[in-house]
C-alpha cells in the first residue's frame, strides 16, 4: 500500500495541465523595477493576483489597485496617474502553454521554455514572449521567469502617466521601460 501511495504521488504532475489549475495568489508574485534619476532602482509588486489554467491556456489577472511600492502616496499616484485604475483596474496576461510538456515531470523536475503571451494593459493588447522555468511540486506547479520581461510604457499608452508621476515627484527622470519578473504557483 505504501508503494502505491508513493507511486500515485509521483504521478500527480503527470496529469499536468490536463485538469483545471488555479493560481495560488498568496504564494505568487509579480514584481517590476522602476528607475528614477537615472540611477535609483526600486522594486514594486502587486498584492492581489488571480488566475487559472484551462485547456492549455493560462490566464493571470493583476489587480492594479493592489500595487505596492512601499510608499503610500506613490501607490496612490501610480493607481491614479499611471494605471488609471478608475478605467483600467485590471491587467491580464494570457499565455499559450500548449508547448509545455509537463506530462513527464516528477516532483522536483523542471523544464525551461519560451512561452508566447498576450499582455492586456491600459486597454492595449501586445504579444510578448517570456522565458520560464516550470517546476513540479508535490501539490502543483511553480512557474518562474528565467529572465525578466521588459514592458515598455509607450507600447501601452502609459507615457503620459509616467510624465505625470515625474512632475508630481519633481524628478528629473523616470525610466519608460521596466523589467518584470514573476513566480506563479498553480494548484488543483
């Protein structure tokens, strides 16, 4: 009986994306780095994420009102001036994961891949690619960025928002592109 239980646990990831998977928002992160004054880099993240995997398509929703920079007034300015959460409260990432062969993964195994995705941010959709590592866990799958995804403000109509932030904070500059990294945990 003990051997059968161990075998079943080892086969858990073999069903991979076949069924419905949910994003564990409490143990998942999406971070981005902004640079001001050409030399000061700061890490920010979102505290509210949700998502799922169904039929080889992963969807992650980012509640933009949950942006956390460590400074309250900057959070409020980013919400209103940059993201315009009154109109665009959510950003959505949709990824085609049909190319990820997770069926042969045992607990602790990992695969690296490049995944095509669509980022819907500020009312604009853009096709991007991301390099990921997928690790089979005993209770799910962990998907992490192997390298950051560069998001350009100009691609999403966010330049005016960056300029408004720069003026409000009386800064000489704020970078118009940000590297984004992530760690996403999916469970059944």
